[in-house]
């Protein structure tokens, strides 16, 4: 900034040097050199500005922040790919469909102690965060899987007892893993 102020006089050169030290990024973030205030004060004395120094400096900082914010918005809309947002929306819709599927299953495949998971409404889930929705899905899928494993184990134990066979852990375990794709 010092180069721009060379022909403007000593006060401007001091301001240019000071603002140059602060840097353009900080300038656009609203950090202005205190050396600019005497220059603006001189303009105010000559009637070129009716604002107080404080009001003028505040207004300058606000305008600089508006420029920075505008650049940030432009970058978000025009520079960053929209596919990121589209992928997040698609994932959210997918999770919500999984939730609806789980709610449609109702109490089937749940132990009575796990029925509390169905007390949540779709409105509650739709207004909750994606992380909460994902956690709920993992929770209900885990208890359904646990219920299915327990049912398979009980069924296998009953069958072995009826046949008079021994309940071998390794036989039951391999059957459970094969039946449930584990």
C-alpha cells in the first residue's frame, strides 16, 4: 500500500507503510491502520465528511467486512462444487428412508425391552441431526440383529434337545454366522 501513497504526502506515506505492515487480508477483515484517522480528520475539518472519526472508522470496517463476506459467499456458490451438497442431501434422504423402513417393521424382530426405540416420531427424527439419526439406526439395527441371533440360538437349542443331540458351541456359532451373513 505504501507504493500507492508515495505521491500523496508524508501522512499518506506513513499510513501506507503502517497498513502495508498490517497486510491486505487483515485490512479486508476490518483491521485498519490508526494512521488513517489523522488523514480522515483533516478531510472532516475541510467539510469533506460530516461523520465523526469513530463513525467513519466503524463504517469503513463494516464495509470491508461486507466485501469479505460477499467474497466468501461467491466462493461458496460459484467456486465450490455443488456435488458435495448434493451428496450430503442424497445421504440424508437415504438415512431417512432407512428410518422409515425400520419404523414400518414395528415391533417385529424386537425384544419387548427394546420397544422404547419405536417411541420416537418421524418429526423428531427429521428435525434431529444426521449424527443422531445414524446413531438411532445403528441402535435399532443392532437390537434387531441381537433378537434374530437369540431366536436362532433358541431354535437351534430346541431342535438339538428334541433330537437328543448335544449343543455344540462351534456348530451353533457357525450356523448363526452363516444364517445372518456374519
